[in-house]
C-alpha cells in the first residue's frame, strides 16, 4: 500500500471496521478469516485487554469488565444516560466536566480512552495487510450526522490517543452516499437511512457530476438497535419477575446474558417467524419464552415510527417530497429488520436499495473520502451540512444567528455588534446552538470574554464576532474590536452532547413557537433601540436643550415619558409608535445639533470656500 495511505474507519456502536482506497476503488479491510466486522466490545482481564469477537464471547463470564456500546457514552453526562443505566452491567460514573467514565476494575476510563482501544485494534488489523514495516498514522473517521461539537471532539481525541491523526470527521450517511454514488453518472436525489446500533440519521443528498451535496439532515444520537434490544430485555425481565417473584434481582452476569439473548433474538427474527429464549437463573430455575416476529415488531414499532418522523422532517427541510427521491439507501445493521424496511418503503413509496452490505457501506465511503484527501481520487467533491443553527446571545436575551441549520460546511460567518453602556471595556460572548429566538430556549455551547476594549461611548465600539465551522463540523469563534484591534477566540467544546429530548425538540419547538419567538425577539430589539433613543435625547437636552420653546419641551417630555412607559409593556406596535413620536418631538434638538456642527465646520472660512 502507498505511503500516503489514509485509513477510512466506521467507529460503530455495535461493530467497527475499516476500508482503504485503492486505484480500483475502496476495499474493506478483512482479517485472515475474511471477517470485516470488529465487535465494538472491550474486555479487561488478568491476561490483558481483548477486543472484538473474543471479548464479546466471554461477556457473561466477565460482565462488569466487559464494555460495549461505548459510542453512546461519547460526550454524554450521567443524566443523559439515565434511561439505559439500569440495563448496563458495567459501572458508569460521573467524570470530568459533567461527562461520564467507566469504572473498570478500579480504573476510571473515559469513552475516548475506550474508543481508542477499538481504534488501535482496527489500526493494527489494517497494518497487518500493509507492506512489511508500514505504519498507518492517518485516518478518516465517521460519526452520526447529529453528533455535536463535543462528540466530534471526543471522536477526534480517541483517534489521537490511538496514535492516529484524524484528517477528517465525516457524517455517516454522507459517507454511505459517497460509496453508493461512486459510479453513478446520472444526477439523482438520494435519501440515506442510517439505523445503527446506537444512533439514527437520515440525510437527503443531491449527486451531480461527482459533487455530493447534502440538502438536509435529521437524526437522533440516542436511537438505534440497542433500543430494540432493550425492549426485548424489558419484556423478558418483566415476565421473569412475574414468574419467579418481583423481588428477583439481575446481577451483572445475567444482564450481560439478557443483552446477548435479546440481540441474537432480534437477528433471528429478521429471517425467522419466531425465536426461543432460554435463561438460566440459578437454583434450578430456567425461564423459557418463544417470541414471535409480530410481538417483536409491536415492541419496535414506536422506535421505527420515530425514524420515519425524522425522514419527513428531512424532506421538509430539503423542500422535497417522497416522490422526488430517486433512491433510498439503507445503512446500518438494524436496517435488516423487516419492519424497518417495510415502513421505509411505505414512506418513500419505493423499494429501498440494499445491494451494498449495510454494515460495510459507511466504511467504504470513509475510504473514498480518505482517497480524496490523499489525492488518489480527485473527481469527487463532498458538500456536507450542519444540523442546527449557531449564534450568540445579544442584549436582552435574544439570539443573533450567524450560521443557519443545514448550511453547507465548511463555512464561516461574521457580524458586528456594539456596546450599550458608556465606557464598557469588556464584552461577554455566549455561543448558542438551536432554532429558537431566545437564548433561554437554546443550548449553551460555551462562553468567553473579550477584554481590553478602550472606554468609549455606548455604540462606538465595533465588535466583530466570527464563526468558523470546519469540514469536521467543529466550531471556532473569535471576537475583535475593530477600532482598537483587541481580539479573543475560543474553540467551542461543550461539556457533553445533546440529550434525546433536546435533539428531538429543538427544531419542533422552533416551528411551534415561531410567531411567539419572533415577536419576543422584535420586542427585545425595539426595547434596545428605544433605550438608545432615550440616551441620545438626554445627551441632546444637556447640550442643546436651550433651543426648545416651552411648548416643544413639554411635547418632548411627554413623548419621552410615554416611550418609557410603553417600552415596559409587551406591545411591539405601541413601542414602535412611541419611538416614532419621541424622535419627532426631538426633531428641534436634532436640527440644532446639526446647525451647530455646520457652524463649527465653516467657522473661519470664506464664503467662496464653502
């Protein structure tokens, strides 16, 4: 293999694998037995650390020191994981900065460290098929499209710990489209439906002449095959307790066994009409249960329906309908579930494309992107998008959005703001993510402060805030006061990722509260502008109040009093009208100030010079 080799890695919740780009196209990395999938399972024991199939095979004997579904822990807090904690046999505890870690035999390990162990194993497997002595040092790693900045940073950190320079973070559905559309000559609109072990994404892309343009993306970082397994686990535990006593406890070994049985049952029910589960509970107690496909589909239906809701939103965001989609590409092992395929077919009104192995297509796409970066493949261009809007908090608690959701990345945006207090020497920059108009309804990504601004009158400083969203979807924010040159910047790394409810509700709440939010934002803007007007009138009265007649002064005082009253109310139109009245009443002051400026300008000059 070439020295410029960049490995394409699909770091999955259930399985991980890699691919490389060759002159003839992307190829999956396989071991000596021809296997491509590395189960994303890590086991710690007296003999050291094992990864993959061997670790999974001994999970029941080593329940508390066998870790799986690490991807679901990336960038998350304990509160985020509340609904899955009771079924995890290993010990998840609070870590630094409100993230989680796993207590493995007294050693507290972050999800990044655990993921790095999997990545290191994949890297070693790939090096085994390279030229003797060749080392792999660079990689493209895929992530769910709805991974936020923290989760992307955590993935990059995992790569760095594993000894890999992560050249690019690529969204999984986009990578799948790269692999699927590699040989397509005609233009097409593609929907990529990606249901893996722990996450779900759907992306709408337009492929044209080697350009892959993402039109929209939707998803849920806490929805996947693990949730279908958990439905089966809940069914089994409820019935076991019903049969053998409600007080029955499930030790870690039993929880590992139940998870293994549930996953195996789900897989069998994809090809068979029923599957039998037998659980040994100790003390001669054995629980046996036959589960039919209909029963399983009844349990799984709500989760699959949720994915279809995301599909509908993605189409709305792309301003398309199901009839506009030329092909639906299925990605992820969970798309083998017949219910998933049938509901996807019904929604998009076409048979899903399943010719490419859904477990391998993302890794193949990662290899394509790696080939582009390495210069092996130069005729393809990838245009991805950001899933949620980004902005800053402005005076009064409103949100000034700089980058809108579904903007093509990489991208940058800048906007200039000012101060509202005389002599202000610092500005707090509060970076937000979300679709609502008020800061309190959006998610805080981070804060920093621009200091050292020379004291100036309110409105005089010019603070330019710039957002730079790189090709990996990682955000950098900078602020600069243009008059003085003072600057500050930060790379946003929020404490943890979005919860299930936050992701699902952000866009929906923006629709439900659109008019209310816009009115609230307008009211904040009007109040800020009215304050500026009142300050300007006060200053003008100090310098030029003597030019007003008694009648004009009374009219101005009445207009100012009315504006002060109206700006405390919630009627935007009343505030706007009061602002207009105050400006009109202050006209004599404005004219006097202008006359004074003109007289100072022409003072001492001849008429011929004017």
